[in-house]
């Protein structure tokens, strides 16, 4: 149960952090480089891919953290 909880917690934390990073990137990238709807779609798909990778990485980190041995 501890592993499942830590896996979920790690995934949620990494997902929230990646969402914040995507928001910062979008506020910088949008006004400078987006010229058409196609550009918006490309940026959106890249953002979703980045957030998915961060979600999976967070789950892995949480699982590893829960599986570590306690220090003596």
C-alpha cells in the first residue's frame, strides 16, 4: 500500500510541476512564435508529451523512494 501511495503521490507532484513549467513556457513562447492554428496544435501536443513523460517519471521516482531501505 505504501508503494502505491508513494507512486501516486510522486506522479501527481511531477505532473503539477510540469503543468507549471508548461504554463511558463506557453506565456513566453505564445506571443513570440505562434502565428497560426497549426503552431498552437504543435505546441499543445509537445506540452502533452512533456507532461506525460513527467507523470511517468514521477511515478517511478515515488516507487523507488517507497522501496528504499530505511537507514539504521
